[in-house]
C-alpha cells in the first residue's frame, strides 16, 4: 500500500540521491531542485605534519583528496558511515567511524575512547562549518583545522519550483545552507518543512519556522524512513 500517494516532495541538496528512492516507491512525487553547490578551494597543505585526518562530510573527503592525495599511512576518522563510504571510493579506509553524526557527540566519543591520544590531527571541513567541533576537540587534542571547499547558494529563482509551491509541497532540507538559500528565493510559508537532523531543525526554528518532522538518523535514507513513518502515523 502506498503511503505517500501523489504527495509532492522536494529535495534541495546539491545532488539527487538514491537515498530518497523509497519516497518514490511509496507513491510520492519527488522533485529535485538543488539550493546549493560546492566548489574547490585549492587547499594544498603539507600533511607530513599530521598523522591523523578527521573528515566530517563526503565533500570534505572529495575536495581534500583533489589537492592532497598522499594520505597512505595516515590515521583516518570519519563522522559517519556515508563519509567512510566516500573514502572507499578513493581507495582509502577509515580507521575509526564515529557512531553518531552530530559534532558534539563526535567530540565526546573521541575523547572517551582516547582516539586522538598522541595524535597530531587535522580537521577537514567546509567554509560554512562553525567552530563548535574544532573548539571541543582542542580541549583535549592537538589539532588544526583546514577549510577545503566553499558552499555557494543558488541565487536564481526557478519558475517550475515557484509553481510547485502552490501545491503546498513538503520540502526536505539537509543542511542550514539549503534552507537559507531556499528561504532567500521562495515563499517558505507555502511549504511544509522536513529536516534531516537537529542542527538543521534548530536553524529553521531560529528563522521563525517550524518543521513537520525531523529525521531520527542523519542520512538521506533516514529522512526517507522518517517521512514514511510520519505519513503512516498521521494517515495523510
């Protein structure tokens, strides 16, 4: 039985992901309108000074390895399975995968398990990352931070998306930047908002909006499952 029969759902992340395929399988009409794109910052660094690399996103892996691909023998830590899987695409394996995808929980886990003990570490992130994770890690580890990519907002309104808003669609936001770009261009109050996790939900709420649901697991598959569960419970 289809639980999302003809419900319009819009995804806003940079690239469409098969992680949203369950929504289509359950009857939803899924549209992809990217609100952001990322670009390389040509961030070469002498990594001989570090024996541990920490990646918090797939983009971090992608853009770091564009400029620094000689990381064999380095200890590698990722914030979750998706980032670890991205490493595999480049022929590398994570030595430690944090069990949760939130930065405060990541720092607590690394501290508790002494993962950064006696390590000279490099935290790899994008330009919109805040300093919370870095500041927490600095309290118990020797660490530096490197920004390897830039997130750019989409600044051009799409007439097809504008028309879709008249159907009061559900819009999925996978980051604060996706929401910010959308909110700058469109009438957000025409939509029903869905968030990938607590960080994005908090940002949306600070902007004066409420989310319909927030994913329990901070992945595209996780947000799809949360949407399906939401409709089952609410019999939409």
